[in-house]
């Protein structure tokens, strides 16, 4: 498992955190998801043989009814 962090703009509250966490944990290859206290960073533990960081960024940006943007 590899752990990496993405800077994400648009996370405003705990409902946003739950939406991101639930969406990502539903994907094969993602073991754990965390969001920083200031809502700026999403940390993900993943199996690189099943999913890539690029795919995860795309999933976050496509979450329905939200306007999250990867900034790194």
C-alpha cells in the first residue's frame, strides 16, 4: 500500500468530508481516506496495482453536486 496526499479546494464542511470519504472508500484499491482538519488535504492509502493517484483526483473532481478541485 502506498499513501499520498492531494491538495483539494472546495471542501467546506464535514458533509463534504463524508462525501469524499464514502465515495473513495467505495472504490477498489483504496484502503483508507483522511481529510485534514483545515479541509485542504485528502490523504489516501491505495494499492497502486488497482487504482492510481490520477484516477483518485478525477473521482474527487467528479463527485456529483460538489465543486472540488485538485490543486497539486
